[in-house]
């Protein structure tokens, strides 16, 4: 982990706690959230063995499921780039879903 990643990690880390995620997290009782940044969480997917970042609407529940297989330093680098550059794929995804037609 780089020095800048370590500084970011120390700014956002929380004591790991399981949050709900329906439906992929139901079997194992959720996934381990390890950091909170605004309305997003950095979490460990113990089914796929990797770190991911997702938004949340309600505290304690992860909105989206991802299986990126990222190591922690990779997930932190992505988060650092979002914070520095302002282009967030989670926001882009949320905007797309809001505009997408609802299946009938």
C-alpha cells in the first residue's frame, strides 16, 4: 500500500461490520463493510474474495452487488482517483439506472 493509500485508509476505515445485501449477501448474513465514504462503502466480498465499493441508501444495507476481486490497495487506489478526479462510476451507474426504462 502506498503512503497516500495508507492516509486515505486511516481516514475512512471503520471496525469491520456485516451489512445486508439482498440477494447475494442473504446466505452469509451480508458482507463485511470496512470503510465508509459519504454515501458509499468499501466492503469485502467473502464469497468472491475481493474488495468492492457500492453505494448505500439505508445505513446497514449495501445497495449494489459487485464481485471485482480487488485487493484492498486496488480498491483504495480507485477510491483515491474518484476523490481526486471527481468521476465516480457509482454516480454514473445510479444516473443511468434512474433514466433506464423499467422492464414490463
